[in-house]
């Protein structure tokens, strides 16, 4: 499996100019050009023509990008598009007939199954490093790394520099992008997080076609369903999300949603957590019509909403608004 996947895993080297050397001290004391800072991460090849998937933070602020293949070849790279809200980026090199990875289905991943992490930990010269572990957890949404979180957790050794590299199942399929670690010393302590490949694939498709990601907005604040509210609604256990407030003039308001409604399914798919609801709404296209199955005063209702676009200006405005406190 490692032999099959490793040729399609790359090291991504980023460089940018250092600020604050306008007086020319660097040239006088050291010679050469303006100083620069260099960082690196990992990535993997999606298409034979040189399209590569990596983390957004690996290429952020880079003025020069170099991709190094597992056989040592190097190419200059350009950014096709990146999405900081999910920490996903697409870059491209001018090449042909490159080895590519096979993508799996992260929804089928099971806790306890064996995985490999492949990348370039600590420094670019350690490319094609392979570590192994298991899936320790799924649906981690409190890592506080990205705006839309649904991480796979693994105990495979992942360190700085592994960011953007693939997490691979026993069939040699990429099921996640290694993105973050929980650590007290800056190195692997057995808790790392990967973006599920199903989410990454959707974002990558949008970046490839549009160069950016446009998200949908429903216009509600939601919270987890408290146990007492679930019992009052006749639910065997808490599930779905409860509407805390509805924004005036929003798609939710036009659809007839009310504070206190419990949304149990979105477009026919059951809801379990607040994070999955937010993530799924954001992945719709503005203008799409969605069905909301909800419980209101003990009765089941179905409403339809036409989603609006979530612009950056709107995101900033919503971020400044106070959120309603969860109620019992």
C-alpha cells in the first residue's frame, strides 16, 4: 500500500519575503537578495496533469511555491484556489502523466480501522515518511482549527510538515487530509486530525471550477436539543438541532421556521449534531431549495427554504452579533 500511494504524495515548499529590511542591512552583511522565510507541508496529486490537493495554511501568503515529488523532481506551482474556512487548497504544476491517488469514501470509515499517514514531517528532506495507526474517532467538531469541522481523529504519528498529506485506508484509498495535531510540545502525542475526503473532494471540485467557494445561508442560530426538550417532543433521545432564533428577512423566516422548532432531517437525511447541520447547509449552492423536517409542538412538519448566499460581509456582520444563550 505504501509503495502504491507514496509516489503520488508531494512536499510543498513555500517561500515569502521577510518584512522590515528596507534599509539594505541584509545585502551589506550577507550579500544576495532580500531575505525570505521558508516553510513546507505536504500534498497529494489528484490529476495526472499536475493538480494537487493540500491545506490552505500550507500555501497561505506564499510568494513562491515549489512542489517536490517523491523521486526528487521539483516544479514551480501556482495556487488554483483555496478556502480558509475548511483549510483546503488546490495547487497546480505544469507536468504530465504524474502518479495519482485513489480517493475513498470517508463516510464508510470505522473507528478502529488501520490507516497510514504519509507526508514530510519537520523538514522537506523527510518527504515520503510513512506512519501507521488507527482511526480513533469521527465527527470531531470542537478542534477550533477551521470554521466547518468534522474531523477524523487518528493516533498515527503526524507532525509539523505533515499538513496536507493523505490519510490512507488499508485499500490504498485516501480518506482524509492530515491537518492538525493536539500537542503540548509541538510534536505528535497520538492525537491528530484529518479533514474527511468527502468534504475535501466537494471543496476541491468547486475550487477547480470556480477558483473559490460560494456557500449557502439559511438564517438561523441553532443549538443542541436538550434532553427535556426531546422528551417534550416525544423523541426517544435527543437528535437534530433546535432553532434558537431566526433572522428577519432570511430564507428561514420566509420558509416559516420559528424559534423552538426541532429540525430532525435536512433534505431527507437525519441530523445528529449542530456541526453537521452547519456543514451541510454551507455545502449547498445559493438558490437551492431544501426540505426541512421538523417537530413543532409535538407534530411533524415539512418546510421548504430557498437558500441565500453567505457573503464575507455577512459572515463578519453575523460574527459581531451576540448569540442567544442555550435554553433548557
